[in-house]
């Protein structure tokens, strides 16, 4: 696998929203970028109640899903369109699970949760139905924590290390988001290295 793009965003108003700013409008950069425990250097996170933090430090999308969405939407989608930090060649989001790891040079990432679409995402995409469309497609991107820090740049080799054993995939996380889980499902989810926000949500239901 190869890193197709590294994208960062500044705080900007979102077209279609009457107030507030967001860092969702990310653009690819052609220089090396430091990835630390809280994310990419130069990447702005505005609403930290729902975004960012150690367990959502890096947002990943796969090129297989980008190609699918280009066909589905009938338009070009430059890297960064979905607000992701890293676009990985040959990666299919549907096959990514909690605990999977990605090695990019010195950087080691571990998947923690699935991307949940929101109104800001729909406004950014210019499609009021995009939240429903993204959820129905069941091809969500993935958030990751940073286990080992370092510098990355587009073109770097990506080593994908799928977690062994019981796999909790991104589509399953999307389907169960916000729902009450039975006790068996709770035990499965809580035994995996899921993100803290998701862990709190599960324990509260």
C-alpha cells in the first residue's frame, strides 16, 4: 500500500452553514508532516467535544471507497474532500476493523472507531442528503490513535497489519452507532481498543 495524500485544514466557514467554522475543508500538502499524539501538525480541530483527541488523532480514508464515491456521485473528489488526513491506496474501508494497525515510516497508527457523518459534513459536500447516503453506503472512514509519532508525506509506503481474532469492522460500528447493545455485543466492543468517546457511549446505554 502507498500513502496517496496527506491533507490538513485550517478553520474556515462552511458553505451552507449560517454560523461557525470547521477544519473539515482539508487540502493535500506536498511537504513532510509531523504526526503527534494529538494529530497532524497544522491541522485545525474546532469542536473538540466530538472531534480530535488522542483516540481520534488521525482520520483515514481508502482509495477503493473514494473511487466508489466518485462513481456514485458522478463527480471528481480530490483528496481531502471527506475531511480525511490520510488517503491510502488500495484500502477498502469495509475491511478495516478496530485494532488494525498501519505503519508509515516511524508512525504507527491503531484504528479506534468509525467516522460518523454530521450536518457539517453534508454542508461541506453540498448535499443535504449526504449524511443518509454516507450511512447507507456503510463504507465509513476510520479514526486512529497514534502509538508512535513521526513524519509522513505523500508517496510513503504503508504497511497494513490487520488485528487477529474477533474483528469489529467499520460498517458494524456505523450500524450500531447510538443504539443500545445487548450484553454480548457490549463485551465484544469493550474488549477491543475502541476510542474513549465510543467506550463512554456504550457504558452509558
